[in-house]
């Protein structure tokens, strides 16, 4: 009926290579067998993801995820825009410090602009918080840099 299509041979019970690749997942990092912190709020890990394709029930496209290194307790804040990140952290920091009766000692984040800026720097200095950054050259970031270079 259609001209120019290649003749394909159907093989029953054959595993589709593309389907198999699509189902593969990347290997996760090894679990941490020890806790390097001695109390809650000593080290908080932060990351922002988004924009997601699907809007949250509250109408937001971004989410700020904060994990306490000691307890592994996780807080998630849904945000409408990236520029709300600082204000969400500032608000959460006040609540946590009042709740736990202790101060945040250290924050760890990536080098993205929502974390590495003057507001964050000033906030950390004012409250005596160390702001550490994760390694800038992860496999994922290196791949992204190579792809950008190729285009």
C-alpha cells in the first residue's frame, strides 16, 4: 500500500533492544553506612528541581528538597518560581531552629544560581552557617557540558 518502506521481518519472542535500553536504570550511589553528623541541623542537603512538566495541586512547577544529614528527615517545599528558593529556606530555617532548639550549622547545595548568590551568602554569614557546595564536575554535569559544546 505504501511505497518505499523497508521490508521488516517479525521475530516472535525476540527481545526489543530499544525497549530494554529504555527500561534500564542508572546505578545509584552506594548507601552511606555511617552518619557523619552528631545531631539534627548540623548539615542540611538542599536541591531544587523543576520546572516539572506537571503542575502541582497548588499551581507550582518547582520543588525545594531539604534533607537533614543526621535524621534523614526530608522537607519539600513547592515553589512557583526559582527565585522563591531563598525565601522558602529562610522561612524553613526559622521554623526548624525554633522547633529543634538549635541552630543550623552547615548547608550543602549544588552551584546553581538559586543557591550561589549574594542573598544566600549574606544569610549564611549573618547566621553563622557554613555553605558548602557539592562537587561541580559530576558525571551528569560533564555530559551536559559536552552536549552543549557539541551544539
